[in-house]
C-alpha cells in the first residue's frame, strides 16, 4: 500500500470514527442554519424529522451491519416515548428527503472540511478532489517536460 493510500485510509477512518461517536441526530452539528431550516421546512411534527432521518441514514451507511432495522431500534432505545420498531415509517421518511438539498449539504460539508485541512495532508501542497487509482501515461516530450516540471 502506497503512502497516499495509507493517508487516505487514515483520514477516512478518523471521519468515520467521529461520526460513529455521535448520537443519531448529529447532522445538526455539521450543517448551516440556513440549510437546516430548508431541510426541515414543510415538515410536520414527526418522529422521523428530515434531520433525524438524514442522521440515521448516514449512520446506517457508515456502520457495519447498518440495516434499517438497526437504526430504527437504536432510535427506539434512545427515545423517551414508546415508538414502533417497524421500519416502514423510516423508509417513507427517507423517500421524502430532497436529493437536491442533500447534494447541497454534502458540498457544504466538503467545503468546510477542505478549509480545515492541514497542508501536511495535501499531495505536494495541492488539494486532491478525486482518487480513483486511474493512471494516465503520456509520451515524455520536451513540451510535456516544460509544462509539468517534476
């Protein structure tokens, strides 16, 4: 495993462990007040509010064995009131989430994290936006050597 792969794995594990330590309604801590209002607008008083649903969905995605039933059970254990452990209401709530707003929130979180990143985590002092292990080779011409001095 290369150095960059190890660093990438370390960063991923740090982020996942931070999220795992939060409660099931942690999304509010990470998104702006404006996007939080948009996320919760047009929402009735429900058990599965949009912020609660999004938090549970992220938790489900990052945890091993993250089934719908597991996150619903966790919520039921943490709530004071008795609630059903049927996953149908949670599944319907996930369907009501706005994909446009989730995309906007994702971009907002990425920008915040990018601003916080330390230069030592950057590759040769530059930001990396996508890593997919694709390799591109070009002939080593004089023009390439001048353009990409290494």
